[in-house]
C-alpha cells in the first residue's frame, strides 16, 4: 500500500552514512522521489557539461560544490510533476546558507519541510564503508563490495563494463570530506533542531533496522495510520 499524503523530507549525514540507500527505500514506501543532488552532479561530470567540468574539481578534491552550482538545479527539480506528493532531499542542503535558500524556495512554492532525518555514524566506520564503494565506468551504477556487491567485484552486473573506485571515495579524499562536512554541514543539525524538525537516527545496524527507525522517527507510514 502506498502513502497518499504529502511528505517533504531532508536526509542529513556524513558521506557513507547510508543516506542514499535509506532515501531510496523511503522513496518507494511513500511514493515520493529521491532528489539526489550528488547524482545530478555526477551525471553532469560524466557528460562533461560546463557545470560538470566546474563541479569535478571540487568533488575530486573532497570539497563541497559551491552553492550557485546546485541551488538552481534543486529549485527546478522540485517544480517537476513527480514532486507533487512530496520529496526526499538527499545531499542538499549542505550548509546553513543553502538551508536558508531552500526555505525561501519552498516558501515561494507554498511548501515547507516536514522532517529532517540525521543519520549518525562514527567517522572510522564511515572510512571502512567508503573504501568498498565501486562505480560502473559505462552506465554509472554504484555498488558496494560488502553491502551491495556485484557478482564479479570488477565487473558491472548491468552492462558488463569495468568497475572503478571514484577519487572522492579514496581514504585520503574521504578524510578531507569529513573535515569539510564537520565544518560546514554538521551545523545544520543545530539549525534544524532549533526549528523542531530534526530526527536523529543511528546509522549503525542492518539496513532494515535503520529504515524502521527512520519511519518511526517521522511518525510512521501515513497509509498505516488510522
């Protein structure tokens, strides 16, 4: 059974916390799209668009992509028809400034955020997780050698092309990303806590257990409520 009421969500958490995996599950359960700015930017990089070329330098070094590169993309995406019943923002906002911009965008649409789910994971655990990520060089499908392993660790299940480890998934770059996250994105936790929207969930455990905790934190599945 699918949920019918509108639900606007933000998923926060450091790189490797499992935001994307959980957003995909909740997206299917609530019948709302997962809006992943990271995937949009990676697609632009693969296609070597002007925006993608600009973003690549930041992504490869582990730095956050500048606001002006992502804010317009998000605004356009939220106006698309499939966001009519809600959305899950996965990877945006990343700074308090972006959060302020998002509030203005939503206000203009007559919308607001219902819940902000913060997935908490220890830094050392994150480093272990990230080292297992692999990406298909042809179709872009992502894998994890432990949690979502391909049949052959070197080959994509979908198209048969070779898998590779992205530069921003390597340990040295990952450590830089965590420093960047703690400096610029972690303050969003306080930002949304002060607004009464923050729901903190442990990102350690099985995918199913974490998903159940998220659903509980946002009040359960709307279609299951009386």
